[in-house]
C-alpha cells in the first residue's frame, strides 16, 4: 500500500468521524463515542503503516548512500580543430577615384 493511499484513507476516516458527530448533534443524540474510538484506532493504525513505510524508505536510502562509490569523471571528448580552408582570393579595394 502506498503512503498517499493511506493518507487518503485517513482523510476519509476523519470525515466519517465528523459526519457521525454532526449527525448525532442534529438528531439530539449522544456523541457515538464507541464507534468514534474504533475509527480513531483505525486512523492510528494507518499512521503506523505510514511510519513503517517511511522507515523502510529511509533504510533503503541510507543503504544506497553507503553503497554508492564515486565514479571517475567521464572524459569529455575534445572536439577536433576545424580543418583550415584555403584562404580566399585577395580582393583589392581602392578608395582612390582615379583607378
């Protein structure tokens, strides 16, 4: 079971407690303590499952961190120098109007 699923279950159970409390109030009945205690116990169980999953995740992360060895840096290939082209033909420019 995923943590997000458990968190969704907890929200539903809390909503259920609120509905029970309001229904009892609306009908003028006593608060359903016994049923509420069972739901609270279910919520506590879901939180315990989340803690177990988080502990497993932390354990796996710690194990992975200790097993990681730094890889030598990858050598970056040096691009080859461009091949020199033959120089363009020289063009003479003159600003002398007599030419």
